[in-house]
């Protein structure tokens, strides 16, 4: 592994630890904390790390998004909180707070034939399906993927 990759991984591990321990409101504050711990950083490297780590900025500051690892091709990170049908062509998916948009993009990219399209809010996704059978298959697939209890 190239030395810069090791440095990046070490820096990101420190970022995760810092974000779990305290509220960090700005990238400059995070850069200062990293530098005090011996990591040479620039604003652009901090910004890139936060973006690639899927760190969320809310009114209180930066925070880790535990659902950021969600991907239809792998583990869901436990993002699915529940599903419910709404007619023959609509499936409603409840996600972790702040995860719905990112998860909807992953679902759109998944190529799953049951999905016609998605619409998401903060913690809810509406998924249009091609019919009742596709709706049921998708609900089972999401339950297997995310560990939810279909309703």
C-alpha cells in the first residue's frame, strides 16, 4: 500500500475518533485538531476526507453517518428500518435519519428490475415498482438486504 494511502487511512481513523468524541463545527476546527495530533492537512484534504467518508454537516456540526455504507451490492449498514406497501405499484421504505437520499441513489443505480424509480426525503423513500409481484419481490429483497421486518 502506498505511504499516502496509509496516511490517509490513519487520518480518517482520527477524524472518526474526533467526530465521535466531540462536536466539530467547521473544517478549519477539524484541520486544527488534526494538526495538533501530528497530521499535516490542508482545507482541501479535510474537505475531501469528509466527502469521501460521507460525513454529514447538520446545524450542530459534522457527524458520522452510520448508514453511509449502504449499498445494494453489499451490506446495508442496517439502514432499512421498515417497509410497507402502498398499493400495487408503491413501496415505502423507512431509513435511518439522513440516509434516504443516498440510499435512493444506490437503489436507482442497482439495476434491480423491480424498481421503476425512487423519490426520497430525509428518512423515507417512495419506490415505484412495475406491479404487485415486483413490489412483493422488492420488499423481500430489501428485508434481506437491510434486515427490516416487512409490513
